[in-house]
């Protein structure tokens, strides 16, 4: 029998699931069954994926009883106040409150500080001498430290974030009981953080959100807590995952790494192309059609669930000829961070973090190499993202 | 001397109801698109010297919402 059980296994080195390439050729809109047992439509062509993400008739609000789900009970999809689960005006209202912290200008203002953090982390890596695990020593550390600066908390408090975020994103790796314990600690921490900012106001991102509630009544207390928690979730695993995949892909394409070591001017274009070839997600988020919608490849009926993986869009050979090849400056370059209302809030900051971390790494260790064959690297498949468990290198 | 026909100026329309403040237009073409402190583009409909067409189109195509368009005729009344 044909196996429609979603998600499909990813390819070698956690690349595009081979089933995506097969189905895109034969049946670009196909039926799958999610781990919750719900039917969903899987779209795999660039223009279908883009249309699903842009079209406001597809909703991320899956809270109504009987609505199809992707994974069984998990912290991410069970939080109705989480930005990624909101739709329409409520979503827009909450995004506006934090948007000013994530503009291109603000991201550029962070650039020197991001570079300092990366250099500090690499000081430690170098002092402890090869080999090193870049996943633990750089990829997870950098985004946590940046978010700590944004939230105005000391680095030591950030040490707990990784475990909490892993629990929030876990769909199978941890038991529900373990996740609930972590969620309790995480929420308790955020409530305490908000209390602290109310007692001694400053001018960081938490103050900005607290102010939007206390002075302007723009959000509820539950939304406030969820928003702060969401910022800690949103900026951590995604950047850690992307950064380690960028390093892995570059070290497997030595010529490109060497070119960038010599001349850093193509680095921003390289980051975009690396994110197309090897983005952090394999699945994307499930959306539900609020009415019948015509997509380029066919019709989605009202009430049907749709899955639109970005990695599938990025490997559509009709848009990206020879999709597995890394070619700098490809057009279009707009789907790496999604599209539509849920387009990545932290896009500009994420780019700065990836560019600065890679540049710092190239300055410090131009001869960087893996200590193990890439196909032997360990992957963690228990969460929404598939992440490297470690990235062992020497120099 | 001939006067430059109207079609020489580039007309740009930013749909403020669609803009979500991603500020991609400003990131790719800061010389054409201004955003407010929250990243939202409030420029509405405006004209630009055609020399800026490349940058204007680059910023428009980067918009995750497709909020930027290039109407051929002038603004409609009302």
C-alpha cells in the first residue's frame, strides 16, 4: 500500500525528504495523514506553497473543536495565545507591539554586539582547543545571548532557555509529563521576569510589552506572558538549527567556504542560498482553509488542512533549476523566512546573527573541518525542527 | 524641447491595510521605501523618478504580503 503517513523521512544529511521530489513530479497536491490521524493536503510547488502562506483565507487558528491538527497534544500548538497560532486582527495587533524591536534598522544596531558575542564564544572554543562541538559552544549560545540582551536579563538566566524551548517544540522526544514540568518552569520564569520589570522599569523589550499592557491596554496578561515566552522560543532553536546547517553545508562545499574566507562580500547572498538548500524546517506549519481556495495546482476546500513545507518550495526545479546546487544570487529569494502574515518576525536579526557568526568563524578558523564524516553526524528528530545533536570540528 | 510624458514617472502604491511591518521593502531598497518605527510602510501612493525603478521593484518583490504594486494610471478619485 502507498504510505501517506506524514512526516516523510528526510534525505541524507537531513536534506529534502525524497518523497517530496517524487510527489512534486507526479502529484503536486497530494493527500497525507498527519500524526494525529487527520487528513491534510500537501503542496510542494513553489507557487502553491507561496500562495498558501500569503492567502489570508488559510488560518493558523486551529482551536475550534474538530479542526485538523499536525501533531498530537504539544505545547506549541496548544497555546492559543502564541503568535504562530493566531489569525487576522488579533495576530496583527500583537505583532505590532513587538515589531519595532525587529526592524532592519534595529537589527543593524545589534550587529556589532552580535559580533562581540560570537567572538567571545569563539575565544572560549579556541582556548579549550580542538576538537570542539560547535552546536553546543556556538550555535545554541549565540541566539540565547542575543535574546538575553534584548530582554535585559543576565546570560546565566539564558542557560535554562534551551531546555524550555526544546520542551515547547517537542512532539515525540520528551514525554508529555516532562514537557509539562518544563512548561511550568518556563511560564513561572516569564511571570517573574514581567514582575521584575514592573517593579523596576527599564527600556528593553519586556518593558515595551509590559507598557503596551499597563499603559495602553493593547493585550491581555495571558497574551503578554505568551508573547515574551514566544520571543524566547522564536529566536533560539531556529537560529541554532540554521547556523549549524549553514556550517555543515559550507564544510561539505569546501570551495565555497574557501571563497568566503578570502572574500566576505558574498556572505549575505550565501546565507540566503544556504537557507534555501538546507532550511531548519522539513514540515512547516499546518493551516486550515476558511473557504474554498484556488491554488495554482488545484482547489483546497473549506475546512481542509494544508501543509506547505518551505524546503519543498525551495527545491522546485521549475523555479530553481538544479535545486540541490548552491548558486549565489538566485531569484526569487523571498521564501526562506516564509511569506504572508506569519513571515518570520525576526528575519532581519536572524540574518545579522547568521552572517556575523559565520564571518567570525571564518576569521578565527579558516581551516575549519568536521572531525567525522558528515553522514555520521547525529540528528535529533523529536521536535518540530530536526536539529544536529552535535557538530564536532577541528581546525 | 518636448515635455516628458507622464508615463515617465513611476507610480507606486503601498497597501497599508495589507502591510504587516516586515520592513523587507526598506531592507532591500531603503532609498525608495521608508518605514515607521514599527517597520510599517505608510507611504500610500507616490511617484518616483523612473531611475529608481530597479530598486522599487526589488523592494516590492521582497514584500512577503505583496503589498506594493505599480498602478499604470494615476490615483483614482476619492
